[in-house]
C-alpha cells in the first residue's frame, strides 16, 4: 500500500506543472494506473479473463443499471408480465448447485482444516491448494455477474417493488468487490465472507426455486422469514471475523478488515430495516432476494 501512495504523490507533483495539458494528464494517470496494477496485483491472476483491468466490469455494471432502470421498464411498459416459471426453476436450481460447488471448494481450498479463523494470510504461491483458492475467487466473481439475472427477471415479470435501493446497491457493488478480490487478494482471511455467503445462497436460491414451482408448493417454504434472519447472522459473523484483523497481524492487509467491517455494518442495517418493514410493519411478509 505504501507504493500506491508513492505513485499518487509522483502523479500530483507531475500535474502541478502549469504547462501540462489535459491530454498529458490523462496519459500520465493511465500510465501510473497500469504501473500500480502491475506492481501490487496478484501475478497468478493478472491475465485471467476479465481480470486484467476493471473497465469491463464497470461497463457490465453500467449496462446492467441501464437495462433494469431504463431500457427494461420502457420495453415492458405496455406489455404483459412474463411468467417464466420453468426459467425461474432452472435458474434458481442452477444457482443452488453453483453455490454448493463454491461452498465445497472454499472448504477444500483451506477453510475445512488449514485456514485459521483468527487471522489467515494470503498464499501467493503456485502450490495446488493456493491456486485452487485463487481459481475459486474467480468463479465467485463470475457468480456475481450471473446474479444480474435476478433483477432482469423482476423487470420481465414487472415485479418493480422488488427492485429496491438495497437490491440495486448490492448487485452493483459486489462485482467490483469480487474483481478486487481476484486481482489483489485471491485467498486468505477475506474469503471467509465468501464461504458464508455461499452457504446463505444455497438456502436462498433453494427457497426461490421451490417458490417458483407454484402456489401448491408454498407450504414448503414456510421458513422464508428465517431466511432474512440467516442473512443478518451472515453479516454479524463477517463483522466479528473481520474485527480480529484490528488487533491480530498475520500479514493479511488490515485495511481489508476495516472495509469488511463497514461493508457488513451497512448491510446489517439495511437488512434490519427490511426485516422490520416486512415482518414487523407489514401484514404480507416477503423475502428479499438481494444477498
């Protein structure tokens, strides 16, 4: 991290020259950006698909926002909502299997026996288990891109009440977070939150798969209120686990711990508000498909 601040200071000094035009400034920023990426990124993942730079990810997020907030609603305005029963069953079932696969890989890549719950550094070596975890981080990143479909189905079914600030905020933020995970932090302490998230997603997507089967199956999803409780527990566990980095030093970047503390706190507050509005302040409970 010290190197990043040194590069920033160099850039500021260069731009102080009054003769430097905008074109040269942009060029210098781009050059310094590439230099920083080269110096501090994980050399194992730098050439992987979509990982070389963040711009493809940003472009996909902007495209996602345009489709769900403008293009999609405009196209559906005078159309009847699609039912998509079979599509939803297949999609949610596939997400259950995907989440189970990633849950298993998180355990086998370190969290079952090898990783410390107290503080776990990143293994940047090329040994098989370290590469297995790095590869899993990439698949976890890809999973956040596939989850754009959650919102697209809301648009096609004209379920606009489900497209909340929390939902859009979550689906726009996680691809950026997971891109940084693959690019710089492919392993170690921070992957605990991914492990817990995969576990929650197994239950969440299973719930939506069963719910999509029709009214006759509603009796099997009586536990939907507890799903939100499980999501709240998730953020509580991530908070406690991340807080250990504040007083324990194993070589894992401490600033990631601060970020995860803020991240889990924000989502705990947002989900708590959702829980109150849905189950305490409403007669028609629903479950938020966001995390």
